[in-house]
C-alpha cells in the first residue's frame, strides 16, 4: 500500500422506479434541463450523497425532491453498482442503482429548473438521447448483472449513441439457480436444518419478500423466507413465537430466525392455495367457518391491549391524497365521513391479528381444513381489521359471512359492524392508490368494489 493520501470518489444514487406496462416492465426517466451536466439528455432520477448521509436515505430523498413520490426504506432494493469515469476530468465515481416497485404518489416534475420532462419508458425501448453513464447501469440491470465498470475516454460523448465504442464492462455475480442461494441465507438455513440439496423460488410476485422451498439431504422440506425489511421480520418472528402456536397444525412452526439477514426458516404446510380455487357453496361456507375458528383462536392467543392515544384514522388524509386521482365521484366524501364516524366510536380493545387475512394466505388441506401462513403483517389490532380483506369474499354471499361468524363464535356488535365499514373504506383507499400506481389491477379493483358496496348498502 502506498504512503500517499487515500483515493476517494463521489457516490451517486440512481432510482430505478419500475412498473409493469402493457408490453413489459417500464422505468421512470427525466430529461435534464438548464445549466446542469448532460442538459437535454434522459436520465434516471438521481443525485449524490449529502455530507453524513447514507445512500438509502439519499435515494429516498432524491425521489421525493425530484419526482414527489414517497418511498419506504423497506421497499428499496439494491440493483446495480457502476464504477464510472466521465469523459471530462480524471476522477471516477461510484453510482449505486436502486430498484423500487412500490411507492406513494404520482411522479411529476418537481425541479423544473433542472428537469423539463418526465415519463415512463419500456426497459427494452429506452429513449434517445440518453446519458451514457445511466444507460450503462440500465444495461447491466436488464441483464440481471450486479455491477459494471464504465470508464469513458477523453473525447467520448456524454450522450449514449448506438454504434459508439462500448465502454461498459458488465461484471457477473455468483451463480444462482437450482440449489444456489445467497451465501448468507444458505449458511443460515444449513445451520438450522442441515445440508440443502435443492432450493425452489416460491415467492409471491407482488411482495418485496423472497421465499424458497428448500429440500434437505434427508428429503425433508422447509420454507426459507427473507423479509423486505426489519419491520416485517420482527412482526413475523414475534407472531410465530407468541401467537401462532395457538393455531396448532393449522399454521407453520418457526424453526430458526436470523435478525441480521431478516430471514426465517419455517415448517411446510400440506395443502393447495385457496386463492383461485373454485369451491361449491357448501364447501366454501365450511372453509369460512373454519377460518372463523382460526381467527378466534388467534385473537384469543394473548391478552387484549388498550388502543394507543394516536388517532386510529390519522393516516386517512395521506391515503386519500395518494388515491384521489383514481377515485370515483363521491368516494372521497364517503371516506371522510367514515373517518369522522370512526373517531367518534368507543375506543376498541386490540388483539393479536394476522394482518392480511385473505384467500391468498390460506392453504386448503386434503381434509378440507384451511391453514394460515404469511404472518409478516401480524400485530395488535382491532378484531374487525382482521376481517376487512376476507370480507371481500362475502359480497353477495351472506352465507359466507354467517359461516365465518358462526366459526368465530359470536356475531359482531353494532359498533363493530360500523368499525368494519370504516376500516374497509380505509383499506380500500390504500388498495386503490397502490394498485393504480403499481400495475396491480386486482388490488385496485378490490378497493373500488368495497367503496361501491359501502356507497350502495353501507354493509358487507
């Protein structure tokens, strides 16, 4: 090592805001304008780190400042790192590209002195003219590669032009596929269950978590899950340790947890996904009654807690701001009225909840009994909040509602009926905002269907 000063480089952050378009994945690009570097060229929303700022905070800040979208730290994933040297000047820089598929708000130009255009473009149809540095990162990203070296030479254009010498040198990552897992996760899983011979990706397409079905050398199987962030990891681990045992064989068992990696290993469940399954009326009523029993067991798995001092409907305004462009006439007035009603209701007791109780998170065994999984949204909440998403299956099916409550062991009180309406409306607004901005029509339609039902009948 030489005795001179250490070489330092600036660090840039680039935002790959991604959605599913009609012909494939699309990314958000902005056109630089004014007295700035690469004026007139298309580029990802980006910037450099402020003093003392980490790169995660920086990309979230730049997203808000340049596009107006709000991003949670748990929704940011590292995509590509590019070591770049521009054609002017001798110093290189490091660019870290982050992928985000979930956010709040609609992107728009927020810095008109630096940007005069913004739009969604297909990954396979990027526009011209474009900054070569940005294009090098996106090319590596499209190829599924984790890094690239992009050293331009003096006289090279800042603009990417087809046919110019390619200064990008993509770098491959470790092998993946088959039994290959990220090294840290594989080490953790093998410490928990022994040598792994096969790993099959079993992730749900629309979440930030990753799930693998792993097979051990002796033929046993388990699920390995990496959560999208500490919050979801802590919730799921706490639920498995404290509440889920009350469900017995109708839920997985926690085998091991790694807080540093935000990962867990759990036992498998036998059964087929209830989501998308076609059942006759009697069979589905039987499933609903059994789900009512499971919900009751979960809600009684620990003592009730009092609700906190914060307003239960405090987040409604922010949800409405995000969903407003996609709401039907009368929706906003309905939700605001229900928010006022919610504030006037007696404060409820809070119970352990699943947090995302819907058919998607249910397996149906050969014995006709349902099993619950995916407890990463579990927390103390109202009992009715745990019925919100499942109640969507009750539309036009009073027999299913009656079956669930029969299994639950009691009817809802008039106050609980009203609370369920309010919480359904709040969840619907969130679903409409998320589904409309993330190309998730099922979630958006579920929200619209809920608000329509509440406008027409006011009851499930």
